[in-house]
């Protein structure tokens, strides 16, 4: 029984570690607004370049932004 509880408690940590590795290896992910299509539909049905990703279809992952923020704060504190 304790083995199951131990494995269940390690699951979130392993998920976070995998996401951290993914953010380091591949910092770019699909844009959540246009879903990587580079455009979105307006209210009247026309296509427009996505403003969130500037029409590239790619955005920096949230985990990468957090890691960059922590690194910047750490470096600023050591000066």
C-alpha cells in the first residue's frame, strides 16, 4: 500500500521534471489563440494575422518564461 502512495506522490514531480526538460529542449510551442495556423477569424469572418504570436504560429512556453524570470532575478540579486 505504501508503494502505491509513494508512486502517486512522485507522479506530479516527474511530470514537472518532464515539462522542465521540454522547456529547455524546445522553448517554442504552438500559439494557443490561433493553434499554430498563423491567423484567426474575426467576428465578420475575415482572416487576420494573430496578434499574440505576430503571425508566426509559435510562442514561448510558459515554463520557459518562468525559468527566464527566475534566472534574471537570481542574476540581479547577485550583483
